[in-house]
């Protein structure tokens, strides 16, 4: 009985290691934005429950596979960084072969679900997103240029487009507007993290903006991109994609983000940088939730 209990405990521990590889907190935000895209794609009423279910599962699987591939490729870098050295690969809790197999199987299942239960366009767009993150960003951009998160942010901005394509079978202009919001959000979000983790990135040899251009330049970049983001988030109202409720939420949330960015620029501290990073996550989640609520208001 004791041996059986130990075996079960070891199995659950290994399953948790695989789960951690998928970066569940990041994956949750990805899936949430994709689902918002699904609901906004339907002018009136609700999208098909079957499409929402299989699209959500497929996108989540491929996103998890991309995260696992990122962990595989960056395992030596992760081992040198305080933020990531506790991940399963640097600790030796999973092997490279196990991680590769897990990523390929999980990604393959997700792509098959999308192709057969949703539509081929969504599958191909999701595959392109996987390649954009796991290969273009992780292998080509991140170790070579401080603009890695700006260029590579395109793959991170795809979830609402994937959701939109899952429901409509096409990519509309409103879907591209949702893409633009996340694309503009990504640099200030990530640079807020990079600022208080700059020593980590320098130790790992990664050319993140605070490492190559210094703190003040990065803080100015955060402020400028936050201004761009504020303007971009007003476009759904300007194009009549949304109404006054969303506009009010976008302004309130945007002013909050601008306040953090300004304070970060004029009076930096690691604590404030952490707070800005955390607020940016709440900001994006709340902004997309406001889009959804506004979509179903009886104007």
C-alpha cells in the first residue's frame, strides 16, 4: 500500500511538472483573449458552443505546446535566471526528450482538433503563431535584438484573431483591431518586467532593452508605448465596434496605466515596476472583458 501511494504521488508530481511547462498563467490570458474574439465575432447572439469548446481546447493545447518548446530551447538560459531556475528542466525534473515529446504531442492534438472540429484557417493561423513564438521569437529574436518583444509581440497578439477565425472562418478588420491592441500592449507590459529583472537578463546574456539601452531609456519607451496603447484602445469606439460603456472603461483603465508609466519614468523603483507589470495584466483582462460586456449591451 505504501509503495502504491508513493507511485501515485510520483505520478502526480510528474504530471504537475508537465503542467508547469505550459506556463498556465500566461496560457489562461491567451485563451481568455481568444474566447473574447469568438464572442465578438458574432454580431448578435452567441457563437456555437461546440466551436467555442473545441477552439478553446485546441488553442490552449497549441499555446501550451509553444510554452513547453520555449522552456526546452531556453533551459540553459532559465538555469541562470532567478525568475526561471525553478522550472522543471533546469531542476532536472524532466528531460529534454520528454519535453520535446510532450510539446509535439500536445501541439499535434491541438492542431488536429482545430482542423477537424473548427476549420482549417484557424489551424493554420495557430500553427503560424506557434512557429512565431517558439522559433522566430525564442530562437531568432530574443537572443539577438532588444526589439525582440516588439517584433515577436505579433505572435502574442494573435489569440483574438484565432478566436475570430474559429467562429467566422475569416479574419475581419475588427479582429485585426483586437490584434493591434495586444500588439501595442506587449512592449510596456514586458519591459515593466524586464526593468526589475534586468540583472537576471544581463546574467543570462540576453539583449533586453534595459540591458542594452539602460533603465531611463526603457522607462521612456514604456511611457511612449503606453500613450500609443491608450490611443489604440479608443479605436473600437471610433470604428463603432463598441459603445460608450467600453469607451468609459478604456479611458479609466488607460489613465491608470498612463499613471503607472509616468511614475515609473520620473521616480523609478523595482517595487513600482512590479506593480506596473501586475497592473498591465489586470488592464488587458479588464479591457477585453469590457469589450465583451459592451458587445451585449442593448444600445
